[in-house]
C-alpha cells in the first residue's frame, strides 16, 4: 500500500485525444518527494533543451505535493511546471485553494498535458472517469466565470476548477492559471495552457489518502496547530506586520500599508513614494478595504484566513490575491477603489498581478517620453485609470499596441526600440519582478533573485529577517526562541548584523554568509514545493510551524519513508539541480 501519494498520474495527449493512467515509481518519491521534485524530474527526462514554450513537445504538469490531501495543516499546493514563454526556461508556479487535494481524492498525483488540441476543450476528472470535452461554448469567458459555468454544467458544486481567461486563450506571455481562491501566476503558464487548447481542468474526487502511522502523524499535526495558535496570540515584535504573524502573506488582513507603499518602487518599478502614507490616505484606504472585503477566506485545511473575497459595487465577487491589493493601485498612482475594480477584470482575464501592472505603466511611460505616440493608442481615454483599463483590454485581446505589450516589457522594448530598452529595467531573465524591496542594498535578497529558478523574490524570501534589528537587545530577544534554524551559526549571523558600520548592508552579510543564508532559504522553499506546504506556514515566514527539524517526521509518519534532516536536504538539492 502507498501512503500520502496515490501512485498514479494522468497523462493526456491532446493531439491524439489519448488518456492514460500511469503508475509511478516509488523510488522517485523517496528521492524527490513529489510536487516540484518529481515535476522537475519528468521535465528533465522528457523535454529536450531546445523545446519552446508553444511547442507540442512541451509538457504542462500539474503536480500535487506529497502531503497534499493529508491532515497536515496548510498542505494544499498545486505545483505547475512547464517551459515559460517569458524566459524560455523551466518555470514553475504554485496555487493554493482546493484543487490539489481534490486531485489526490480522485486518485492521482499529477495531470500531465502534452501535444495540442485542434479545438478548445476542457478536461473532466471524476474519480475513474476522465474525459476530454468540447469547450467551444466557453471561448472568451472569464476564468472565474468558467469555473461557475462548468460546475453548473456538470452538476458538481464541489468540483474544483483551474482555468484560463481570455489572456491565456490569446497566449499573453504573462497569462495566469486561476482557481478562484488562488492562482499560478508567474511565468506565463496560462499562455501554455491556452496554446494547448485547454480552457479548464475540472476535478472531483471522493477517495481516501492513506497515512502510514496515523497516530504519530496526528500528534505532529496537533503540535503545528498549537504553535499557530501561539503565534496568533504572540506576534513577533519589531518586524513588518505580515511577518509578525503567519499567513501567505496576510496582505488582506492588514490596513497599514505604510511600509509597502513608501519603500517599494512603483509605476513601472521606478518611483519610491516617500511620505505617501498620510493620515488621510490611511483613513481612505481603511474605509475602502472594509467596504470591499466581504469575507476572509482560507485554502484547504488551513485555520489562517489570509485571503479575502472582494465585492465592488456592480461587479462579481472575486478572491483578491495577496499583493495585488497594491500592484494595480500603485502602478497607476491611483486609489484602492480603482485597484480593486481593475483587479476584478484582470482576474477574469487571467493575468499575472506582478507583470500586468508594470507592463501597462511601462507603456504609458513610453508614451510620456515620446517613444510611443498618439497613433499607438487610438481612442485611449485621457484619464489615468481609464488608460489602464484600456490597455488591459488591448493586451488580453492582442489588439494594436496590446499585441506588442502582451509579450512583456523585455520583448516589447526590443520590438519598439527608440530607447525603450531603458524603461524595461525590472526584469530578471525577461520576467518582470515585484517592485524592488527595502530601498537599500541587500546581498541576501539580490543573491536569491539571481539563483532561484522562480527568478522571483516573491516566493524566495523567508526565515531570515529582512534587515538588521537596531539594538543588540532586540537581536538577543529574537534568537532566544529561534529553534527553526538548521544550526546556531545563523543566530550568530543575526547577532553580528548592524544597521551601521562594517557589519551593515551592503558589506554584511559577507558573500560567504549570504550564500549560507540563501542556501537555507532555497532549501526550505524547494521542500515546501515538493511537499505541497503553503510557504506562509513554512519557508516564507519568520519562526514558522514547519521547519527542517519536524518536516522529516511528517514525511516518515505520513508517507512511510525513512527520512531525516540530511536526507531531506539532499532531496531539496536533487529538485534544485
């Protein structure tokens, strides 16, 4: 009997219309755990280095983490892997919600798509029944609208749906996959799904997931729940609010956005708005958030309410992704009301909430600089908010200048020329990044940008503080109960880190120490992505409930695999390599 995993993948050849149920090798689970690890192994073995994103030979893999569907709190992540149209490199993104556990309950660990359908289809997985169905009636429909329509069509209100919007159908390079309470946004995965002719994958499962040692496993789960409660009652003092508590992150739960709005670079990641957060802005934003936020929500099997449903007057209710609360608002130099309204449309279209606002701001910067002209923006509204809505519509339909912008700022700048390249300045490997943090040189974070496969800080930061504490007492207080560190040298790194002098940024942490910290951070993220654990309960947060010392116990008791810290670290390195 297999434990934690099902031992079967679904492989669908869209070109031939063939569906296969493939048994997996248990040895792969021992070496790579699941999720990202086994996704990467499949891509390595079956996709040649010269395969492009929109080639029939490219695979699109939806992988569940090893602990998804078990009672382990917050183990609900779907890891999606493919070749990215933005980077032409291996890309992966993940989504929370309920889809991965549902696939486990249907009896499968992964869905692997290859080839291309000659017409628009959706895939219906209902335990042993798997079908490729015509989706022509869903063409052009929004991603969330599609999910609602398919549940009604199938008469399965509990079915879980991952879908694309118009951006994915149009192969916008930063198109996302949407799943109502989460999304896989980074890397243009929605464009690959659209290129393969798949509008949605719908899953309903009613089977059980087996646990190797249930009593031991449940004791571990109880310890995590007790720690979560402790952290809720005892937030970490002296750190940014989203790091003081647990969650992924708790952007929708907090009102105070002084740190984010004043210290990040906005527009097209160009302008730091020092002094932006005034008492009037705080009052306005608090009122807007309280009016629009109808409910705090969680992903599968998680007690934390990190996300929120947003209901703006006259618009359908949607789930707000954590940082999107700010990206559209601040890119347009507008207000939160505008941000919530355009984010609703962007979610239905299915676009990455980090790339899309920057692409639109980039276009308007080129217009203001005279690099683009009125002829490039026919009938564009004169007001800033109207311009953003206009550009979004053009991009997802690939109309006019939108066809150029749909390939991201890097390729758009190459196409436009005339000095546009200077404005495409916030890219790593051709992908737009989160507006750069902290307004200071930070060796640890810059190194993580460069070395992580995600090429993105958004899921790399984590268990080491972002900046030095002002006083030695604050540092000493912090390290007292910092048991999550792999060993005590990391405590010393923090104790030695000062705000001023030779032991301050950018001279400290030294290259050697920064590499040590980054190795720890990346190791934890890869483990999370293999096990399907929300980073908001593990690698993203300071002093999380999941860490290198208890995760081997979860794997051993849950999956029946003999695991210790050394073996777990090695599995993370295999996934990384």
